């Protein structure tokens, strides 16, 4: 038998914090969607162009430092941590 969850009681500060986080998530998702639409509308942008945004030294590879710099400089993304980059490389680096 499943018991119904009790409502969470938050003071004003807790409610304001949750509201701020939800607004921040919505804002970030809007930015991502806008970037996806912009890329989809660029008919001459391809995977090679994307790779070159990060392979700044033309070595044919993208390092963690290249990815970090490319995200910040080329795409204006700054709200990430080194752990995010490490997880990304652990997941896709062959």
C-alpha cells in the first residue's frame, strides 16, 4: 500500500529559493532551445565546423582545455564546472 506524501512545508526563504531555481532552469532551457534553432537554420554549418570550434590548434583532436575554452569563447557558456567536462569526456572519449 502506498502512503500519500505529506506536503512539504517551506518558509518564505525556501520558497523563494525554489522559485529562483525553477526560473533559472527555464531560462537556461530557453537559451539552449534558441541555440539549437539558430544552428538548425545555419545551412552551411556542419560537424566539421563544430569540431573546428574546439580544435583550435588544428591537431585533429579536442582536449578538455579546448572544450572548456570553446564553450566559453565560441558559445558563451560559462555556467559549468570541471566535473561536467570530465563526465563528458568519460562518457564519449574512445
